[in-house]
């Protein structure tokens, strides 16, 4: 039987056109899903809170950067049907800038 985290990884990989990282929790290659541009660390909980630790974010970022990818950290709250994505402020500013230039090009 598939665990909730395995199901989350499969759904996420399918939705974003990525691939699961087999054995990501215990293997040499870390983070759970990779796309062409992003390395995702995924967490899932039935609780109403999640303890987000800087150490976990820095580890996910390190593994993403070693692969030349952007780090994304997703927390899914199953009971609430909500998910949130955490990224570095630098990555956010780059995305914002790209979106701004994209909307100006369409004008």
C-alpha cells in the first residue's frame, strides 16, 4: 500500500511534469520531485500545524543548488485541503521580475 507521502510525490510529479526521486529520504539524491527547473521537497500532514525549520529549508536548498535547480518546499495540510509553497526571497524576486517583463511584453 502506498503511503500518503508517496501518493503526494506521484500527484505532484504528474501535475508539474516532473519525476519522483526514488529513495529520496534515504538515498544519495535528495528532495522528492524534480522538474526541468525545480527541486521539490514535499511534506504532508494531517495536523493543523507544521514546524517549518530553517535547517530543513537550507538542506533542501543545498540539494537543489547542487543539481542546478531552484528549491521549492511544499507543505500539504490534508485535513484542510490546502498546500503552501516556500521558496527563497531571491527566487521570488526573480519570478516577480520575470512576470513583470512578461506582462509588459504582452502590452
